[in-house]
């Protein structure tokens, strides 16, 4: 998200897009599966779905939770005192516990056939970029039906299956098997990262800034952000040095 053209949509808009996409799939008679990261993103998506189920915007639907997101959910619930006040209130003062929704389910079979047999279901499974985990089982089983849909909700890094799908691939190799992708592909961007303007605002907020190292980013995006910071430094006559570190190089700070 490091180039000037990168800008996140509002969370409420991402949530509406997610629910509209799910409802459209159900109208066609398909099921939805959502690759998700276990920590943070998985809980955000679950809470979003649960809120829309409570409001009636999303009709009663089983939500199957599979992979590490199940364990992470238990850890969050057991450490509720560290969560935001709204969630604490729901847990401690009412029966409206978002971690124990009546809609949540877990697979009862190793093959996940009980989940796949559902006529209407939402499936959340790890991993978020489709590099491994139970999400690949669902992808292999659901990819051949054009009524089904995969919704990508997190960042998809280059070199991952998620990025291949996002870039339009219509087949993938999983366990030495070529899988044809006939299902629909959609995206609802629930980002956990800052976009270009937010990153620039952060740089501008740091007093006495002398040196910025741009790490954990794709080269093209990192260089674009570096250029933006350099232009800002020149315009404001600040002596800010910007470095996009080379792989394996050592820097003394």
C-alpha cells in the first residue's frame, strides 16, 4: 500500500461489500468461503458477519470456523479484559457474547464433508493467502462449481496462491494436482495496514526525523513511498534520509 494510488475504503464500506457479495452468492445457490488470517482479521470478519446476522441484513446462516482461527478465537475470549470496552460489555453484561454466536460451527469430519454438504454456509479458514492449511481443502472441493465464491479479505502478497487468484488465474496447482477455478472470485478489503497517505501522515508527525528505513514491502511499493517521503523532505527543507534496505545488507543506526 505504499504508492500514491493506494487508498483504503472505509471499514463500513468494506463490510457492506462483503455482505452484499455473500447475499448475491446465496441467491445463486452457492456457498462462500473466506481465507483469513488467524489473528485479528479472522475475529474482525466473524464479528462483522455476526453483527449483520443480528440485524437481519444477513439471513440466518451457519458460519464454519476452521484452522488456527478457532484456537485464536479461544485465546481472545479467555483474555477479554484486554479487548475494547464494547466487546467486554457484550460478554460480561448480557447473553450477547460475540465469541459464542449461535451461528458458529466447526467441522465434525476430517474430510470436511459435513461442511461441504451444506446448501447454505459461510466458511472461514486459514491460511489467509492460501499458502497452506484447511482452506486448500475447501478450495479444491468448491472450485469446480460456478455458484460458489471465494472472497479475499486480506492482503495477498506476490508469490502466493491468493495473489494468483486475485490477478485472474483460472487454475492452480495444489498437491501436484491442477485445480480449475470455475467459482467466482471477489474481494472485500479489510486491511490491517496503513495506506500511502496514512504512512505519509505518520512520517510528518515525527519530530526531528532524520532517517527512514522502508522495510516489509514489495520493491515497487517501497520505492514509491521512498520517493514520496523524499519529495516531502525537499519541499519542507528537512534533511530526512530515506533508505530501502537491500536484502542481507547491514546498517548501523
